[in-house]
C-alpha cells in the first residue's frame, strides 16, 4: 500500500543532514499550522506541493493542514498540531520535529528511492489521522516551499498563534482545579512531560490550557492527561500535590516546580521555543530563543543548551519554555520573575517588549550591550539593575556570617586557654582610644 513501512517502531528515528535527500524548515523558516475549516473549504485527501525540492538542499517550508468535522472546534487545533509530531514519525525515513514556527522535516535518501516524497507522506499522515480520529471527516495537507508562499503562510500563522494565546487572558491558575500533562514528545524525550496550566503553556507553544482541555475531552488516552491540582505545596514556585502525583506516574520525577529553574525545574525536550538559564557570575537569569544564532554571555548558544536540556532530565539552572510563558504574570516568579532577568536577545526583547514590566525594560541587556559576563556586569551596574542590590545584600550576609564564625571560634579558643597568632592577615583599625 505504501512505498515504505509505517509503524510506531520508527517514532524517534533520527535522520542526519548527510543521510537526508532533502531538509525542510529549521534552521530556515519552518511553519506548521493546522486549522478547522467549514466542510466546503476542505477537499478530503488532497495533498499539494507548490514546487519540487532540490536534492541535498535545505528549504524553507510552511505546512497548512485543513480539517473538517461536525464535532470539531478551534480549541482542538493545537492538540492536532502536536499529534502531527507523533503520527508523522511513524513513517520510515521521515523525520518531523518541532511545531508552530519551529518545524523541521527530513526525508532519508533510502526512503526517497523507494518512493517517499512530501506528497506521499501527506497521504499517509491523512490515513493515520482518519483511522485514529473519527471526528475528522475531511483532511487536506498543503506543503509550501516557495519562499513567497512560505512568507505568506508565516504571516497568517503568527496572527493565529497570537489569537490562541489571547484566549487565556481570562483564566488563571487559581480559577481552575485541573491542569494537564502532555506526553506527546516522549518518543524523543522518554522522561519528559509538559505540565500545562493557564499560566504556563507547553514548551513547544502548541498546547494551552484550553487546548489541553479540548484534547482530553476528544481523546482521553491521546497523550494528554488530566491532573487535579490537589493541595498547594508551594504557591510561589508552583508546586501542587496532585500534579506531582500524575507527573511522577508519567515521568521518573517525583516533584516539579512550574515557576522556578532551581531544585525541581520543569523538564524539557527538543521542541522548546526558548530556554531560561542561570548565570552564576551575576546571580541572574538569561533567556535565549530558537531564532537567536549567536552566543549568550554564558558562552553557550541556543543549540548547545537545547542539546543539554532536551533529554527530559531535571537540569537545575536550565529550563525549556514556550514564548507564551514569557508573557505570563507568573513567569519564573519563584526566582524573582523579571526582576531576576538580566539578558535577552534583542529580537526576542522587541517581540515581548510590552509584557516586560516598564521599570525593567531598559535594565535588561541584549547582545548589543553584553556578549560576555564582564560586559554584562558593567551594564547591570550602569543601569542599577535590581540584581546589583542582591549582590550587595549577599556580600553583607557573607561578611556577617564570616564575622560571627570568627567570633565564635575566638570564644572557643579563649575558653580553652589557647594563644591565638594571626598570620598573613590585614587588620583594619577604625579608632584607637588611649586611657590613662
């Protein structure tokens, strides 16, 4: 029936650039947009490719998927976009990673020789979806490779993604009793799962709380699961007893903080849109996103950090996040929120500028002001960033602890009758009083 094998055993298959007949999307533009349309706007099993790819080349790509079903509403769009990530990877020699505006596709040379191309892959994907979801009555897939067409779809997609995020503004973590846990990326990161709350969308940005709710209602066993919040264990860091219980069942982690990158940070996978990272030299937090190709003051670029965090491990000081989380009022509140952020790529800062507190906008450095730790320190001092006060307070605490320690040791030594000799020390005297 198909020119290549189609099975779950191929989920997680990796195709290197050298083994690929053609590559699409990241690091070039890669867009995946799925939308619910009216019946007359969808031609069932129609798959189009606007032009043929060149062998061995990297191409931009935009994939527009149209679905129709009497029971389908727009809230399921994000869920089905993530299911593309799962089902498309059942195809032997077809690798699809990422989502939204971070899509990457590769077709292996071996599978291409057997007859697998984008058009064939599209028909297989439609087959897989319609077998698994009877609510989808019609499905159509359009692949755009021409740069002008890709640009047009990217403009439409950006607007749609923003509209999805805006739907959440009336919700808060406190107004709901249930969060959702997504395991759709476990083929690539077996011990990772995303906790989805009104304040925190999935790391890939595709699944908001509303889309998680719609997904569970449509397919209770489809990779997204309900997690009752239960008792609040740490309100500021975002830890809940019920969430921990389900999270431990779906991963190998016992605890998870939603709003902190320390102790028990949220896990990550390769679909993360951005990464928050700790810079110990300044005790601050930086954020780098997938679109920034340069190095951060930490000396690592996004790709290097993603390689570290994408295994699903809880790596203290690093956490993958979605763009939507940067707009959340609870953004890393367990670590000080925006008061702790010291560095962002310029383009990302401009993208989320209105969501950064007004008193912090000129205090956060970009690659234009800081490329290493020393230049970052200088900038933070010049701008009187709140983190500088933390340095001073930290030094005061350290000095106090050292003084108390010395005094305690002196008391112990004196009581024991020891003679104390100071060597290699500087002694400062503030005042000398002579008495007769």
